[in-house]
């Protein structure tokens, strides 16, 4: 199974990596490894985490205060947010409408 990031989720991820790297050398890399480990758990067990509605789920990272907001579309995990858990909890919800139409999904990810 493959995965893709919503463009805003990808930006959140990169910003968090940069933030942690500024805090301490290599901490950004450790954060990135943790996020990718979390994504691998999601790929292995996509239905294992708490549903947040409309087949959208959240899987928490083990070491950092982040959750990966995602849903499964066909044979792909779509990551809507790399969410810092202390942030406003519903800030990402407008992103899900972008992926509801398959044609828009393909256009955003360069497959259309």
C-alpha cells in the first residue's frame, strides 16, 4: 500500500522537522523517522486507530506530541494532517473535501 500527503500536511511535516532541528541537532531527523514509523503502522493496520468520523482516523506518534490524520482511499493512505496535538483540533477538516472527488485527488497528486 502506498501513501500520499495533502499539500498542507506535507508543509506541516516539513515545518515540524525544521522546528525540531532548530531545537537540537538531529532531533528533526528523529521526528521524521517517528512520523514515517507511524505511517508504516498505519499502512500495516489502517483500521486499527480511533475513527474521527467519515472513515477518517488518527494515529498518534510514540515519542512526539503529534497525530497523523488520515483515511484509506482504495489502496492508498491519504494523510490529511501531521497534527501537533496542542493545536486547535479541527483546523484540518476543510482538507478532506479536496479528496472526496477522485478527479481532484488525482490532479493534486499529479496523476490526472
